């Protein structure tokens, strides 16, 4: 019974219907590391953009633009990571 299950799992992996745990961990670690580094960089980028500004609305708008830019960049990169299979 165990041999049949092993062969079945191996066949599913070859057909790309099953992925190894190590591969999934690698992909998600890379994704989360990238997101973390980009989020941690936001304060230093915003600081450069808002130096000298005294009007709260201008500062608020810069922060909104920065977060929107991050979100759209991340979404476009994420789309290429998980291609859709024709099932």
C-alpha cells in the first residue's frame, strides 16, 4: 500500500499537480522577506519626501502615494509568481 501511494504522489509531482514542501517554503520565505524589506524601507523613503513640508495634508498625501506605489508594484510582481494552470 505504501509503495502505491508513493508512486501516486511521485506521478502527481511530475504532472505538476503536487509541490514539494521545500519548494513552497522557499517561495513563501522569499515573498515574505521581500514584503518585509519593502515595508521597513517606507519610513526612510517618506522622510526624504516630506523634509521641509509643514502642511499636514501634503505629508499625508505623500504617505498615501508611497503606500499605493508599494501595493501596485507588489501586486504586479506577485502575478508572475503563480501562473495559472489550465485545469
